[in-house]
C-alpha cells in the first residue's frame, strides 16, 4: 500500500533536512511516527560534561601558601600498657576512594632496587578530569583538576611503597595524583621521597591543633582518641570533606604501610602488628577548607 504525505509533513521534511536533523512524519490511520537520525543523538551526547575522577567538581584552586608543620607533639597522651586495655575495639576506619573508572595501576611495587631519579615525565590518561590534591590521598583538600592528555612532571612520592600517589610539579602549587590514572615514563619508586619532609600541607591560619587524649593497644589493634576541634559553619570544603586526617605508618605482614585515615569522629582503631624493623608512628591533622592544623603526634603504644 502506498504512503501518503500531507503538505505539512512534506514541509516538516524539507525544514528538518535543512536544519541538520531529519524528522519524518507519516500520516496513517491517525497514528504519527517520529524518527530521529543519529545526528540528533550525537548532538545530545556531545553536550554532556565530563566528570572529575573521584567525584570532585572542578572548583577554583585555593590560594594559600604552604608552611611547614610543627614537629613538636601538642600533648602527652595517657597510654594504657600493652595487653591490659579494657576499651571496646571499634571497627577500623579506612579512607574510601570515591567512585571512579576501573584502572590498572601503572606501577606495581617491587623489592628489586630501582635507580633513583630527580623527576619523571607522565601523562593523564583517565577520561574526563583527574583530581590533584594537597596531600597524598583522596581525603585531603582538593587543589585542581587535570584534563585528559595533560603532560606532567613527577617530582616525588611518599615513604610508603604501598601508597600509589605521586607528587606533581605545578606552576604555582604542587599537588598529588593517583598513579593509577596516569602513564609514567619509568618507575614511580625511583622518585625521591618527599612526604613527609619536603612536601608539606598548607597550614590553617584559623584553628589550633587537636590534643591526643588516649592511646591504647589490645594485641595488634591500636585505638586513638583526641580532643574535638569544632569547625565554624562554612569552613568545610564541601559536604564530603572529612574533618580529621590520621596519618599512620603501621606494621602489617612485616611491612611498614603508610595510610591516611580520614574521619569525622574523634577516635579511630587500626591494625599494627609486630615484626617490622622500622618503628610504627602516626599523627593527626585537623582539616578545614583553608588548610590543616597540626600535626598532633601520636605517642605510640609499643
């Protein structure tokens, strides 16, 4: 059976083709069928924005200047002798990486010696934007977003081979990115250790450090409790910011692991085993949108 087109349908046909998207309207028994070519769908998709890896919006960069943290503990903790603590052990809190594409890390730590270098070249490979932060982990304050294809100069790493973050040289401020979202020309383990030490967190001008109140150990579980330092309204970076960053260098499986544990609570529990040649240690920072107060050193319960 032949297809009949009304004059209005013919005009729609001519107008749509001239506009770059073809809509065909067919009159048949009172039923209208509308067909859109792929050009319309492609135009819709191209208008969609790219997300920042870790779910962090590309916000304006902070303008404060980093200052070295104090190396003196701010308080003397009350430490319960090993094996005699009766405190309830809370579940360990670990930093959670926000949702991001599945990416195979560019470098796997190895026990083989690696020749040291001053810097390495790298390139951002993740789709969209990659967060670059003031500290070596997803819980630290956000500095900038690096788009796909950005060329980088890497100038350092942390002193924990397990922690897959690297220090990026910037024109104004250096920052940290996850090595799993970049390609590196060489081994990240050949970079110099800059944290802690050379690389420092920006100092908060508005808040004092916290005070460590108690440190207890029950076998291989260490619990730390500290004084709350409330933030004034509006001093959070965003609703996802965690108020305290507890940096620990702890022993597990015969290896010293570096972990920045972030929380909004005033206590935390984590595993620290025997068997490492380097003593475990840790410190606590108060985090707010202008910087970090502290650190307050944790007297370790050996």
